[in-house]
């Protein structure tokens, strides 16, 4: 059965309640998620630091991602992707409050590189 990543976007996301994480595929050493953001950001002082590598692409909307060791926020628009190595502290500074930001996130391995 085919899946359209833009269909059936959850109502909660449209109402700006919270980010929505939809697991699309999971296998040993691999997880693929669709994430729907509607203006959310990481809480103040919070940093993600995960065991897996992550490759993420913004499919719709825009967002700002900050790495702890960098001064500048990386701005991502539709079509932009980003590799986040395992154990790399990062946060979402902002997501577009005017339209849903749809992400595709692929988590793989523990410390493997591309």
C-alpha cells in the first residue's frame, strides 16, 4: 500500500497543539519518522543528544536547527537536508508558525557515518 507523506496530516498539528511523530518504518538499526511541526521549538536549555545518527529533510515549511558547537542557526527550507551525527547536541530553534513543517527523519546505526 502506498503512503503519501502529505496526506492525513493529523488534526492536532493543524491546531498547533504539539509536534506529531509518525513512525513509518522500523527495522534493526533503522527508524523512519514523519514529523509534523506547527511553530514548535525545543524547550529553553534543552538539547537532543541521541545514540543514533539522524538524517533529516524538510519536505514542507521551514525550521531552524542549532548545533551546540556552532554559533549560527542552520535554516532549512523545503528540500534541505541535514546529517546529525550520533551524540551531537542539537536543538530545534524554531519551526514555521504560518504553515506546517513536514520533516522526514531517518535514524540509523549507533555512531555509523555516511
